[in-house]
C-alpha cells in the first residue's frame, strides 16, 4: 500500500517524534523524499516518562543538518490527563468485557492519547498532514499493525487530516537504514537512537502477548478483541478532541 497516495498539497506536516530510530528516519524521509518545508515534531510527555531531555539530541541534529531544506519546530505536549482517563474511566466495566486482555491496554491507551493530541495540534495550527514512524517490524505494539493503522487513518480523515506511515511496510530495520544513511552521507554528527524511556506498561504488554494471550488464544482472536477495544475507545477520543477544539478555536 502506498502510504503517501493522499498527501495533501501543502508542504507542512506533523510527526509524532520520540527521538528513536523510527521517528528520526521518518523525519528524514519527510524532508528528503516528500519535500516537506515545515516539520512539526510532536513529543508527548506523561508522569511516567524519564530522560525526556534525550529527545532534544536528534531534534538538534535534524535542525542543523536540514537547516537549508526545512524549518523544524519541536513541541512538547502533555498527554497525562487523557492517558489517565483512558486507563481508569470505566475500568471495571472494561475488565468485565475484555477480561485479562484489559491488563495489556496501557500502551494502546497511550498511543490513542498521542493521536488525539496530534489531531488537536493539526487542527489548531492548520496542518493537513500528519505522519508516524510505525512499522510492522517493531513487534507487538497494537498500533504498528496495518489493520489498526487503517482505523487510526479513518479517525484522522474525519478531521480532514491525511495520516501517513511511510515505514509501515519497510523490509529492513530502521536501525540498519539509519546506519546506512549516516555512512552514505558521511555525517560528522550521525543520527542514533536517543529517546526518553517510559516506566509504564511497555514490557508487560509484550510479555503478556508473547507468553500468554497469543499462545492461548491465537493471533486472530487478538486482532478481533483489539478491534473491539479500539472501537469502544474511539467515541471517547472524539469527544475529547471535539471538546478541546471548541475551547481553543
């Protein structure tokens, strides 16, 4: 699937940015391959984030390396309250409905909070394109899967924003591709993974899927219950976005 088939004509784009390999490589693609002249790097912060200063290292490298090609703006956005609401509101009802699966929804809730705040940022700032460094090689992250990406893309479309995932189907890891880029361009200050760390549920999510849910239920069952969980949370996300836009526009 061509992930840029509906790229808006404007030459600005937002990008969910952690400073990691995937988001850094995506930033490079947006500037070099798709001629973005303004790039808004969005970094999301919660109380569970540590070493947040690490993200600035690759931000500064991108600003320096592409200063003649693009304007790069970095924004730090707080998603703490929305994440808390997604996890805690209706917790016992979710537990009854989704049973043990509900224990692995912290990371997906975090990702939904990122998407909601990205949409709000884009609408307030008149940005019609948004990108994400998700790719299927990363692992078990729910929103790295194409069927989940399609659900997210539809949410962005509802708000008039084109959502792009240029790395989704790449066959080589971002680590290798970024190293090749560094060598090819003989960078004095090469790009490496420099990202904050979350002390939330990331490792538990992977262990739960690898060691319990997938062996017991299978991949298709995981996909079906995940679709139901996302579908249940989307109305809450829309309500959050609409309320924020009413207050700020």
